[in-house]
């Protein structure tokens, strides 16, 4: 989502005057640090980065801080780092052209509605597009700062989504990634009959777009994975067979304390349904270890879900107390060393599982969509189920979907040959 926000900022700036991206800090007239605030570490990094940028930047170059940390720290960023010229919150991306010329402008309102704003067009990869389908988040997960930084959830009207995807397809994108904090909660607030459209219906409408071959989305919420949606996922040939099912914890009592709205059993049931309806699908997840009061037994419940579902991809984090969240004030915060040990154990077991999964890929054939030219005559792309592939080749492969046979397996990626 932050990558997409960055693309939107570039597009908007380009409406005003032409900007070019540079990798040379000393060439830049404008430096934008687009931040996350989900965990504390990136926030700490922000201020050291501002220092480095300020020291090495060109005379007169501007520095802007945008994104979720901008939303929640606001003008304090300028107080602490006066070298910062403007601060723009995650819900105010469309105002980039206003703040860029105002010294010490701060635009961070989390009730600003840009759900029907017509952003300029810019894609960092010509072969695939990211498209927001909702902004904000209506959940009350007790660990999560996102609702405080991105505001309430608003779905983007389906005709705008369709028109944005159609434009992207007409300029070379065969794949779209639909973005939202809870994509499968799409349309919850739509009132009138012309508006009514849930996520499953949206997927059906999008898959009618001629020339669009692949649809991905992130993140769906386990609570909203009803049978109709899972059936659409499994049977619609344009929907890529890769699904993120964020667990957070395998312990039902911790899930309750996190206000996730599902139990361990509900979660396992949804994953079993996916495996059953669509055995070729890969499942990824997010797990937090060391949430307040997590006991050894709670943690073992998480390990048990890992064993049962055997996720193809795991994003795992130590719990990080965040401002504006309930859990930051919970008793029984877990000792950092204990959280660290649990994270190591979880990741080590997942690595073993992943090695077992990947080794079975040797010789398998996947349809790979090539979208990036690498160094040394290699081209990369992804299979329908999200695996990263590398083959020998040239730019002629870019934008094509080709059968590839796996010749070498490693944990994060596969080498292959065209067949
Ligand atoms: N709406 C998305 C979450 C986006 S944040 C979803 O429900 O999937 C991405 C991930 O960061 C979360 O799934 C969670 O695993 C992690 N996360 C969020 N808050 C956190 C915190 N306070 N400490 C550690 N990890 C956190």
C-alpha cells in the first residue's frame, strides 16, 4: 500500500511539473520519505535517515515525510527535525502538490476522503498495476495503529476501480494487485442499489476486463472469508491461486484479546476449505509473537497452526507496542528476550517446512508472467501461485506468460527453463 501511495505521489507531482526519479541523493531536488508505523523500528529509523539526507542533500533540496508515521507524529516531526519541509499523512496523498511548496506544511487529517479522487497515472512496473479498492480500516485489532493513521474504511466506487484497471491494461499491464487493509470487507458501507457490490462481485466484474489475465489482492481478513468468496477464489481462472490469511496468533484467547473476531478453529476451517477447494493454492500468513500475556501454551497453539496449515510464506514479527492502541496498556507485556526466542523457533520451523515444500517443486512446470529484467541476462517473474522465478532470457520475455520448468530450487526462488 505504501508503494502504491508513493506511485500516486509521483503521478500527482508530475501533473504539476515533470519529476524524474534519481538514485543519487546529491542530484535530488525533492526527497520524500514515505513511512510505515506498524512497528516501532521504522519510526526510529526515520529520524536517523532525515539526518543523513539533510547532511548529503543538494543545497536547497526539500525533504518531505509522508505516510503513517507522518499521520501520527504530525508537526512533532518538524519540531524534532526542522530540516523537514513538509509532513503529509497517509490519508492525504492527493495533497502532495499543495504541501510541496509550503514551508513546514502539515496535512494529516485522518478523516480526509480521497476515495473518489482521480489520481494521476504512474506505475513503477509497466507490466503490472496496483489499484486501491478501499482506504482506511474499520477493525479494532488491539495491537494495530493503522486505523489511527489511515482513518475509517471507505470503499472506492467499483466503476472507478474498473476504469483504473482498464487504463492500466490498455497501457501494458496484464496483472493487477488490488489493495486494501481488509479487501474482502469491500463495499460494506455501500447503501444505494446502484452502489451495492461486495468483494466477490467486484472480483467478478474485474475479471470481465479484456486483456487482464491475472488478479491478485491483499490483504483479505480471515473473518470475511465466506464460502462464496472462497468458491470464487478457487474457480475464477483469472484469480491467482495465492492467498494471504493473516493468523496473528494460534491461541483463541489471545485472538480474543487482539479482537480479531475468529478462533483458532475458525481459522483452521478456512484454511482447510482453501486447501480442499483449491489444492494448488499457496497460503501466506502474518504472525505476531510476544503479544501481552502470551504463555508458552499460547505460543504452542501458534506452532500447531503452522504445523497444520504449512504456510508457503510467513511474515512474522515480535509484538511492538504502538501509540493509539489498546494493547500498549495491557498488563503482562512479554520480555523481549522471550519474544525473540519464540520468533527464532517459529521461523526455524517454518524454514524446515518451506524447504520440504520447495524441494518438491523440482521439475514442476508453472505459467510464469515475466515482468523484470535482471543483471547477467536473467529475467524474473512470478508463477500464478506467487513463486519467484528466474530464467535466462532477454527483454523479449517481458510482459509474456510462458510455461517454465523448474531446474533449481532454493528457499526464496526457483530457477527454470522455458518449455
Ligand atoms: N490489515 C492488515 C494488517 C496490516 S499490518 C491485515 O489485517 O492483514 C501488517 C502486519 O503487521 C499485521 O498483519 C501484523 O502481523 C503486523 N503488525 C501489526 N501491528 C503490529 C504490532 N503492533 N507489532 C507487531 N506486528 C504488528
